[in-house]
């Protein structure tokens, strides 16, 4: 049995805390085996601070599943991060990047099933010269380098009761109407539908497409984007054989009865998608990157450096990300 590759993340944050806490709950939560792509010394030091018994063993990925019940598998020889809880060390940026790349390489080489990325501090990486806005863009580049496949990644937030994809992501709200196009909505919807089939074993995905404006524009009274941009996109998705409905008023899309009618909500901007997911499943939501040539999930929270090393960080989202990565890998194999 092959493990999941779990990245270092930002060592000054809660990545080490939740990694240790998740491993400590491995039996109760029936976690799939994972290997930590970071220093065993960092894990041991943080475990002492947290007061958690967490033995480590340095092993190659092929041995991780056998070791996992007794000790937290760590990659041999990985350099030790210098950060203290809550205090970023500039030189650690290279280790964070190295860990992400190593995870992708292990998946590409068939030594790990998938990868789960611990939270990173984007500003720290950018200050160290990292040329990407975040994980997603770097992983897309790695997908092209390691798999020879150039694809556009799509961000999905998933909880037990809702999956949501934002068409535009980390852009100012005032820029959304300018960036939103029929082509972008159609492309995003097609990628999401294909990934639901391929990774989640949903043969005929149902997609609910939100409007942009209040009341989905009220037939053009409150903005023309819903009629001129979103409605044609929904028509094109339907013509492509995808069961899509919309544009729908976003304020009535997320109650329980409405959610039962679709498998995924395709939303027009970041908060429109993420607020309902986090409201429904704040501690259990997972960030999934669709469209990559490999499976990647992540906890749906940041580095939380203010509570690093205190024992207050909850591993719920990381454990959900590990379970989802395992499930996506199994579904892909079966497909």
C-alpha cells in the first residue's frame, strides 16, 4: 500500500501541530497512511511542546504504510526548518518549496498515491523570490513539468454537504464583472464536471450555476451580466451534455432542499462560493485542486501562526483532506 505525500507547509504555523495531532488520531479516525515530507527533528521538537507522544521514523515512501501504525513516517535526510512557532524564518522558504516539489515527484513516480499540502505563508514565499501567487499555480507548473500535461487548475471547496467552485478566485470584487466571460464559465464548468466523473465517481454531475447580481439580475433590472454572460454559458454547458441549471439567485442556492438538486455549485466569485461551504463545514472543509494530472487536497485554513505550538489547532480539516485524497485516488483507479 502506498502512502499520501504530506508537505511541510509553513513550519512557523500550525502545519506541524495538525500533522502530529492527525497522526495521533490515526486509529480512531481510520486515516490512510501518509509520509511527512519534512524533518523528523521538527516533528519531535513540536510534539514535545504540544505534549503529544509522536514517535517518528525516517523511511522511504514504499515503507511508510508499514511504519505508519507505530510511528509517523518522515522523509530521510530532509533539512530541519529553523522557524519557531509564530516566527517565520526566511531561509525556510526553500524547504517549503522543496517539500511541495518532492510530493509531486513522488506522485509522478508512482511512489505516493496523491498529495496533501499543509498551509503555507504566501507572503513569506513571495519575499523569498517564489514566482507563483500560491500552491495552485505552482502545482499546475509542476504538472506540466513532471507529467507533460498543461492544464488549467480549478479550485473547489468541498465539505460533507456542499461542493463549490468559484469561477474567479483571488481578485478584487470590483474586477469580477470585467474578468467574467462566457468562455471562462464554460471552461471552468467543463473541467469541474469532468473531474467529478473522474475523481469522485459521479457519472452525470449536476451543476447549479449562480448568478452574479442580486436575484440573478432580476431579468436585467439589476445588472445585465446574468443575461449576457452567464445564461449563454449555461446553455453551452447543456449543449455539451452537462446537466447545468442557472443562473440561479445565490441567496436561495444553498438551503438543504436546494443542495439536494445538484452535485456542485459553480459560483462567480470567491466569497460567493466559500462562505456557504465554510458556514456549513468550517472545521471539515477541504480545498481540492481540480484539473491537475494528479490528486491534490489541502486543509481549508491558513497557517494560524498565532496559535502554533499552543495545542489549540484542530486537525479536522487536515484529516478530511487526507480522507478525500485517498477517496479521489481510489475513484480514479476504478475509473
